[in-house]
C-alpha cells in the first residue's frame, strides 16, 4: 500500500497513440515474432514522489486473421513521468492502438517549499 503524507492528491490523465503501423507498414503490422513499442509520458506537473499509474487500451485495431496477443505495462515511474510498454509476439498484427493512462499521487500544496 502507498500512503500519501501530503494533504494534496493530484490526478493526471491522458492518452497516447502507441501504435500507428498500418499506414507506415511498421513492425507491429508487418512483423512476426517478439516485438515491442515504448512511449515516454511526461507529466504536466511533477508529483512529490512517483505516483501510482494505471494504463488501459482505449482503442485497438487488429487483424482478425491472426492471433490477438498483447502485454501492456508501465515501467520507470518517476515523479516526472513514466514509460508505457506494449509487447506482442507470434503472428499478431496491430494496425493501431491508443492507450489511456491515469496517475494518482501526492502533489505539493501551498504550504510546501520545494527546492
């Protein structure tokens, strides 16, 4: 469990177009085997410490003639941002994928002094 000692809790959220390989013929659409894509997200405002980050697939466009496999993860969470990482394998073909994210954590209040 994460406990916040600050009286102020911030919620940041957004979306990232993580894959758009159909038009460009990129590896998520044309490749085979192990593949991954990574995107860094920078928060508009810093948290006091690394927040809790939740990600979810908001939209995906897949080839129906192949298997649908995927692993969506959050890595390298800091008070300033995090990485979204998506892995797939085998014959999975992904044309497009948009990911939504939410970060919740302690933020400075008017009484805090940050150097």
